[in-house]
């Protein structure tokens, strides 16, 4: 099974790339994590935000592997515990189906992307820096895997 993080944004600082890669590298081969970056739609002074979000959603949808299980990260999504992430990961691995996790741009995801999602999750009720979300998702996936395998990384 492969997990793809499809995220809007292509020019992340080195600390973001390094943080994401650290946790992606820790994932086992049977549950590899890869990043697919989608360019941010150009935002001008009087930009039509809805149109820009739709353009980003079109690119996200084209980047999704066919028949993948899709989780969209959205502030209105359900908030899960680490153990619930682990249960979800266990289910995905049992299905053997590729998973795509989608993260929108600075203005979030368009309805077209949200409608494609099988589930909608929220990382937190807090407003988080957009670049940090990639690292949080990668770390939580790794943590979920360690819970699944009784690895000592996660302490209850």
C-alpha cells in the first residue's frame, strides 16, 4: 500500500522538506509515504478565490491515483486521536488500497475536492501554519504505524 500526500504548495522551506522526509523515511516499505506537490494558483490583488480554489482542486483531482481512498484535511472534518489514526491505517493496509491524503492551498479545498473525499479529517481546531501541516501528517502516520506494530515510539 502506498500513501500519497497531495498538497498544494511547491516552495517550502528546507525545514519543512527535512521534517516531512524524516518521517516519510521511517515508514515501512509496505506502507510508503510520498509527497505530491500541486502548484498554488496565482493570487492577485482582486483574485477570485473560489475560481482559484477550483483550479487547485482540478490539479489535485488529476494527481489522485485511480481507485485510491481519499482523505481530505479540512477544518470541518472529524478530529481523530492517535489510536483512531492507527485504526484507520490498519484498515487501509488490510484493504491493500492506495490512500491519498489531500491538503488544499492557503484558502482551503474547493467543494469539488471535498466531494471526492471518502472522509474529511481535521488536524486540530487551531489554525496551523500551512507548511507545518505536511510534517504533522507525516509524523502522525508514522506514529499510527508505531501504534499498530507496538513500536515504543508512541507512549500511551
